[in-house]
C-alpha cells in the first residue's frame, strides 16, 4: 500500500487534482502552502473514481457551457460522508458529498444540485469568500476544508478510499454561508440553465423540499446543506411556479442517465457501506448490472474470492467493452495478487478509455510490478502523460520514479521521487531527492531548474517547521 500527500490545492499551485487512496490518513503540516493547518477531530475524506467522476462531469458539462463557464476550469471533488451536502469553494471547485449521491433518488436531483452550485459560480457569490481569505485565519479554515495538506493515497483510481481531510468548525460554516438572496439567485440561475439544456427542474425542487422539512430540527440534526444554504418556503414556491410554466417540467431523465445513476449508487454502496448491508440491499435475486457491481465489490471486501470473480464474470460477459467494468476487474485481480490477469483487464480498459488518467495510473503500476523489462517503457509513457493530467498525484510520480530507476535513468528517477515526496508532504525527503537530481541532471536544463524549485520550496518548508517547533 503506497501513500502520498497533496499539498497544492488552492491558488497558483501546480495542479490540484486528487485520486483515491485505500486508507484515511492524518493531516500533515501545510508548510509548502505557507499555512499551518490543524488536524480535525472529525476528519472527512475526498475520494476519486474514474466512472463516477465521468458521470458527474458529463452531467455538469452542458450546464457549465450554458453558463458560459469553460468546463475544464471547474474541478469536481467527491467528499466521503453520509451527510447530504454540496458547496462551491476555493475558486471554481464543486464539492459533492457521497451521501447526497447515494440518497438522491433520481439523476435529476443530482443534476439540479449541480445547476444550483454552478449558479453560485455564475453569480460571483464566491467574491465574499475570496475577500475573507485575505484574513490568514479564514484562509487556514478554507485550506482545512479543501484538504490541502492531507496525506493521501494508494495508486488505484477508484472508490474505496480517502484523500485528505476537512476541518469542521463553526467559522467554516460562517465562511461558506450563503445569504437567502444569493440562494434565490442561484435557484433562478439553475432553472435557466436547466431550461436551456432541455432538462427539468423537478429534481432540484424535490431535493430542496425534502431538506426544507428539516428546518424544524435542531441545527446539529440538520444536514449541512441546510445550514450553509438557507432554504425558505419562498424559494420552494418560486421553483414550483417555474415548474408550472416550464415546457421541460415533465421531461424525464434519459435511460443513460438513469443507468449511470444506478451504477454510481451501487458502486458507492459496494465500497463505502457495510458489506452485509450491501448484500441485503442488492440480493442475489437482483441480476441487474448495478446489483452485480455492488455485490462484486462487497464480496471482494469480504475476501469471498470465488463469489467476487463469479459476479465479475457475468459483468464482463454482459459488458465486455465497458472500460469501468474492466478497470474494476483489474483492481480486484491486482489486489488479489494476480498481476497477469490485472494487466489484461487494465490494458483493455485503457484501450476503451485512452485518455483516462485514473485508469492509466493503476495500469502503469501493474506494468512496473510485472517482471518483464519491456513493460517499463510502456509504464513510463503512460505515467508521463498521467502526471501532466494529474500533476499532484504523488503515487503516480513515485511509480514513475521507480520505472525511471529500473531503466537506469537516475536523474529523472530522483526528480520524479522529489515530485512524489513533496506531494506526500515529506519536505526532508523531497529536499534530498531534489538535491540528488541536481547532481545527476545537466545544469540549467528545465529538469534541473525544476529540481531547484523543489529544493528551495522544501528548504523553506523545513525552516517553517523548525520555527514552529521552537
């Protein structure tokens, strides 16, 4: 099991994307971000999964385009939590809780929430947050929420794991609190976006109506969405009035969205819910694709190897050209130590989704583990492209460093390991590897200058740590 750290999530940093890990780990010092972030007693975690992210981004993209926002400028983050919540923070970053994804009964409800959050971005409602960030303490709070110095990671790009942690404070709720005026404006933007993309606002209305019923509960019993997004009967009435007049009100979600939503809920349940509960919710009598996915993962978690393989065999026979089914098969075989079969499925998944870094990275890991030396060049090609797409993936950099080392590219290996260590938050090791890289690389070249950049940043981080320990 390999862990990594992502320190650069906010502002002018080198990327800021996350990948999945298989264990929650504590917050490290945010020295490289020039901040000190205290660990939270109630940590939550971010997770990544290629299929789920593709599903949500597929729903968000037409809404973003309708809002005049380049989809590539917006980052989606999945928060592992049973709570119902979603918010925008830290620039154009949309955070969605897995509890919302699992409890939403239709894709329209998720799409409605996305439209609302995009309405906040379009309306410039983050200006207040950015102003608050000029205060160092507020900045530290938001960095804690975004998980900027979180220890992350294994190298697999799928559900079942943690990446970072969120700070839970009263000040945080104040920082992310939207006014009723902003909420109404975001609602109106959402219905315009939904109308312009030919979608119904019924899902958003249903979602807010359910949450509105919680207003009589004590604050600590309410879902956080209600606490940060004040709901009023006027808002719900305005949405209902829109439904009464919109030509798209009765437009149902298409079959593709329904299937994607069902698969997303099943996969999240398989990885995040107690295995016994998963098998009760998705019994053997249910032979649907989502049920098979949920059971395959639950069986895998229970170490019921034959049952997991039997469920996967049905899925692969039914959907041989599905990249995410092949990816899941690759993960299960890799974690069972059957690298040869893992490679077969990862290779097929990669051919079916050639531009998906969250598939390329675990595939490259399996290639590096394989004994055949010719696999190393292929792994390097995959990883060099992956780290351009996912520049803050410490595990990808570490695997790349190992591959370079086995190919006797010692300078490149040291630099890649320095990139990895700085993302794991290990400034001392990053300093050592960057210094070593500079002795092996030609002075003045771009790689040498990058090593110098890492060395200086690591040196500064170490000095900050020493000052804090005095």
